[in-house]
C-alpha cells in the first residue's frame, strides 16, 4: 500500500479521506464489514479503471456490478438514477451492500444519490478522479441530481463511508479542467487556510501542468489542506445550518454566471470571477482592504482563471442570484471576507454597492478572458 495522508471527517459516522497515489488497496477497508455486493458507477471514459476496480474487488471476494453512465452533467438525471436503481434491484442489493462512485463531481453526486435512496441508504465509497471532486464534491455528503428546472434540486445529505483521492488520476485530466478545479482550492485558501495561497504563489508554473503536478508533493499538500478545510466545516455543520455556508464563497455570483452562460463555463471559472466580485463587494462595503482584493486577482490570474465578466449582463445576473437557493426571502446573501480566513455574511447589500462591485469586475470589450470553456 502506498504512502498516503488521511483526513478524518467528523460527524454521526466519521469517515476518512485518503490522499495519495495508487490507493485502490484501501477500497476494501473502506467498504467495511458485511458488504457482499458492490455497484461501481462510472462514466465511459473510466471504463478501464472500473474494470481494474472490479477485478480487485472480485479477487477480494465481492460480487461486483458496473453501471456505466453518461459523461458530466448528462448523468445527473432521474433516468440515469433509475437505471442504477434497476441494476441494484436486479442484483438483489441489500442494505448491507455498497456503491462506489468512480469519476468526477457529477459521478460522485449521482453515485451518492443512488446510495442515499436505495433502501433508504446504503454505504457509498467515493473515488474522485478530478481535483474538483477530490476537494469538494466527493467530501461532505451532498448528493444529488438535476431537474429541468435547475441543478441539484433533488438530493440528500448522505456522507460517504470513505473517500479515496488518487492523485495519479489527475495526470489524465484536461489542463483547463485541472486548473478550474484549483479555483476551489484557492477558495479554501481565502476562507480558511492562507498557506494555500502561498503555495499557489510559489508553485504557479508547476500547477499549470497537471502531469507534473500529479506526482508532486505540492499538489498533495494543496489537496490535503483543502480537504482539511472542508472536513472541518462539514464535520461541524453537515446540513448547512450555519458554518457550511462559507464554502459558498464566490458561488452566489459564480452560479449566476453559470446560469447566464447556460452552463458552458466551467464551475471553477465561474467561481473564480465570483470570488473577485464578492471581494470587491466587501471592499466597497468597507469590510475588506485593497491588498486582499488584489490578492484575489493576482492568484487567480496567475493560474489563468478569469477575474472579469462581460459588462452587459447585470439584469440577468441579478435575476439569477435572486433565484439562487441560498437567497433567504428576497434578500441576497453573500459570504464575504473581512480579512484572510475571516469569512462573514453580508445580507441585503445596497443595490448601488452590488452594481459598483459588478462595474469593478466588468470586462471591456464584452468578452472576458481566462479559462472558461
Ligand atoms: N460545495 C459546497 C458544499 O459542499 O457545501
């Protein structure tokens, strides 16, 4: 078994997030006692990895089924969930059997949701293969699918039995997907752990190359630090009753950009602009100093992430932000910073402040630059 670091997530049923390379040897331990059947949910691009997982589990005595699902958001539908439930039903999965989610954030969301709903909840072990899934989607127990009306509208809190972050998987990531995933790590740097920002500043060139980064201790430390932030937050507030909201730093504006762009922007790119917007909002509200705002721009720009957005979409963005599920009543709510690692809330900001923050991040000409698609 390889060297790996372990982050424990507290809660009713604590679990481990293991970070390292070539971690499949940990999978049987995470499945736990009494499991006989395992369903591995995976997209077509990971069919070979899924076969390897199957062979390992069969050799260890499990009865293994594979559910190959569509790529990306296409898999987060009621129809695909029903296909997985069908496989579980045909194979007589019981409450003591388990699901494995092998893939990016969409797969871990789907696999988690299937596990949460089958027989009112069976174990799920998440094996995220993208940076975004390792530091965000696979950890913390949010599971869900989309409906015609919006993303993640149907779901459940269903913490995994364990998470295996195999950094070797990052080698085959598309560079722009990899860098977009780094935006969520940078977010953890601003809201909780500024050492993350220093590491990104010291190792920018390395972080622009997923193949080099995948085997470097720098990426391992960044993923571990971001997972520690997430573990601390969700260990205290699984159901987003308070503290967990800080993980949405940059997301209110970011989700609005994703909506206005009809989900053609990468999530991390939208969150990148969203963090600069909300940093400007905090500065204009007199709560954050110029240096921290500029650090948002410098760190994100150094990674090639966008920090501006087209100037002609304010009304659409406002409408989308008002519809965001985190809005309480008619009041817009933002997670802002008062300093590095000092998150706070800003509720119902003056519309002129919002418009002024938008002006600060508006791009001329209309199109912005950076990793978007
Ligand atoms: N992605 C934000 C959360 O897990 O709460």
